[in-house]
C-alpha cells in the first residue's frame, strides 16, 4: 500500500517552523498515544535537538493505559521529558511540565532582573491534538480544531498567560514516508487523509491489525465468528455479521470499510495501542536508533 502525501503547505510550514525555532524556549511535541512510534516525526527531533523539549502522548484516553505508561518510561529513558495527556482534561499537568522545562531560562532572565515571557512551539503530526491543547490551556477556542488532518494551515502565536505564549503549527509529516507500516498507521489515526489511500486496502489492513492486537474485542465488535479469517473473506464475513448487505445479499464493502475506520477512530473497540516500545533489555535507548516494535503480541486484549 503506497502512501505519499506531502502537500505544499507542509513544506512551507517546515521552513516556517525552522525560522521560528530561534524565538522559542521550549518545543512541545505532540504524539498520538495509539501509535507513539509512527507519530514521531524524525525531522522534528533533528530540528529541535538543541531545544528544551517536552513530549506529550496525546489522545491517551484512546490508548491502552499500560502501554502508554511503558512508552512514557521508554522516552524518559532516552532522556526526553515525556508525559501522557488527554487534551481536554490534563491542561494543568501539561502546564506544570512546560514550566519545568522553561525554568532554567526563566531563572536566567530573572537574574538579570527580567520577567521573561516563555515561548513554546507546539508541533507534531497532523490531527494529533495540537490546537486542542492550545485552546485548553488558553481557556478559549482560539485555534481551529477538526477531526481531519491539515486543519491548521499556518503558524500562529497564542497568548495563554501573562508570561506564556504558544505557537500553534500545522501538522508536519516527513517528505518520504518510507516505512509503509508507519504510514499505514498514520492513516488509521487520520494523520494522513483518507483521500490519498485506497479505503478498502486501508480498512482491511486495520481490521487485520485489530484482530492481531485485540482479537476478542475485534471479533465481537464486528460479529466475526472465525477470527482467523483474513483479507477478502474476513471483510465479507464482517459484512454478513454486521448486516452490511445490498440487494441479493451482496456485501456492502464500502459501508463496511467506513464503519471499521470510524469505529476504530472513535474508540468503539476500547483503548488500543498498536505499537509496543522496544523492550528495555533489547536495543539501546538512544534517539538515533529508536524503534518501536510494530504490533503488540497476540492476546493483548487485556488493554480493552
Ligand atoms: N479522544 C481525544 N480526542 C482528541 C484529543 N485531543 C484532540 N482530540 C480530537 O482530535 C481532533 C484533532 O484535533 P486538533 O487539535 O485539530 O489536532 P491538530 O494536531 O491541531 O491537527 P492539525 O491542525 O490538522 O495538524 C479533534 O477532533 C479533537 O477534538 C484527546 O486528547 N482525546
Ligand atoms: Mg491544528
């Protein structure tokens, strides 16, 4: 499944971000807690290497809490400050974590008798929840939010307190999505828009990944009597199970695909994380060789 999506506004946004970085004290990188490896933009890591950083595993209400904890530990082990958050609830915790990262530069300015305004850039892949986070901290909906990628089109500073300004940025992908598994998972979570992929292939892959990660929950939700089915047979069985049939009993695959994607995205199958962090005893935790193991092992449906 080939996926290529790097619209013009993203290339422009990347240049703008690079330019703005000079003015920024802290970079908050928002990841999607359901896919903490694939939603990490390697370009951002490189661009912000010399900045104070805070990683926020957003949408953690949709992810398996145990796995989220493991990912937070994993990134902390790499020396990156990391917290998890549900954007609409955890504003205070996020604010405290930002203040912690900004303390050094605030104290330095204070020694010179200056009360510094801290400038924070909020960056990450499309649809991760960046604008939602800023609205929440601001207390008002100043940034446009929407459940599709590419809602924020240009950078924008928002004052969220007397001494705190945050920059909302357009979601950034990297120009070559050369890891097909990561690209596919970015489609599952709507970081890449549906129009650029084949919906049938995407929904089939998602269904297969769900059956691998949470077999019981997926089979139950989609009324699949035989959870070992894959490909076309599996999709036909879902149509029969859920009653997505057209005249003459023909499977309504279009509807089936839409429902699989929508129900996963809406958290209808429970809290699922599709990537496990590398085990602590394998591989070194340094940023250059960081890799997540793609799919949690069979039978992790304890996370539902
Ligand atoms: N369940 C859940 N949904 C969230 C959370 N944060 C944001 N959302 C939803 O995710 C969608 C995308 O949120 P945005 O804040 O627009 O995301 P963004 O990162 O600014 O997206 P772009 O501007 O397109 O890059 C919206 O429908 C939000 O309501 C969260 O913590 N949990
Ligand atoms: Mg936005």
